[in-house]
C-alpha cells in the first residue's frame, strides 16, 4: 500500500507521514504536488494519505477540509507535528537577501522575524510548500533565501541564518490520516462532522444546544461556503468523543440539518 503526502520531500507533511510509517512500516511513501490530487488518489484506491488540516497560528487548511468533504474518504487518525521554521540561503550574510521564498503560511508565521531583519522592500515569494521553496534555491543566487523546516535545512546543506524563527515557538500543525476503509488504529476519541443548517433563525443555535444538552466538548467549529448557493454555508466541527459514545446526539443533529455527513471518528496522537 501507498501512503501519500503533500510533497516534495522535506515538508512537514513528510514528517507526519514518517510518524505514520512507524506504526505502519509496510507503507510506501509517495509525494504528491497538491492536496486535491492527494484526496483524489485515495478516493479512487485502497491507499491512504496524510494531510495538514489546521495550524495553531493560521487556522484551518481550507483545501484539505473542502476536498475531504467532497470525497468518500474518512479521517482515520490525527497527528500533531511541531513546526520549527529555518531561514536558509547560499549567502552567509543576511544583509545580502532581497527575496524570501516559502509557503504563504510559513511567511505569515514568521512575520516578526521578517520585520525585524528586513526592510519594507523585501520581496516575499509564495511557493506550494516550504520544501519546494528550499529546492528553488538551487537555481537562485545569493540574494535569495527560503523558509523551510529544520529537517530540510539540515538536508540541503545551505547556510542556516535563523533557527526556529516563527513568531510563536509552540507552533504546531494538526495532520489527519485519510482512507476509504476503516483502519482500526485505536480507540476513537474525536469525531468530525459536516452539516448544512436549515435556513431559519436560530438554526445553528439549535445544533449547539444539542451538543450542550449532551455535555459534549466542541473543540472546533468552522464555516465554509457551500459553493452551491450564494450565502449558504457548510459547518465543520470536531467533538471530543468517539462516534460510538455520541450516536444519540449525532442523530438529533442530523434531524435538524438540510445535509449531514460524518467525516470520521478516530484516535488522536
């Protein structure tokens, strides 16, 4: 079986994939260029994948949640990865840098470092991943730098001009393992659902009241455009209980919705 992750090699997604490989050593790792393609590959096969779903600073990874919602895959496990960004370059003098390449979230997570060390003319360039940013340096001169993971910084052997440069030192990204079949990886302690409320006053409050009535801990709630009707939204939420323990509450929630979908009930860690 294949374990897909958001590539290229050296991304935080690969770090999450390697954590999965520790408990599933038979898996063959394969890097894929986009989140949409990762979900498509899993949706059309018996293979599995790991994807970023939320960062502790920048919030939800919209492409992940949207593509899981539109597919038949289910979340099988949550894995947390600590994010430690490094600034690397061919130059050994940070004053030579005119351009910084990285994933938009990494650039956003290092704003204070960038403001402190560069003037307003610094050119910030977006890449599909922090790993891709690092490999871009191969064809660039000493005026370029990249923000990458500590793992990739060590592998590429360029000058490391700053370690753990993120604005918040306890920065983490939450990853999810996805599959079409139940992998039975441990006790389910978190459940993720998606729903579309009825178009009437207090509809969302009714859902929240059901959650409150059953004494459930709602740890995450996010709204996303339905992409079908302008002004209509789908809601995604995480409940800190396994599906088996909250069947009655989930049934009551479903009755109050135009649309309801279980996205997974899974172990964490």
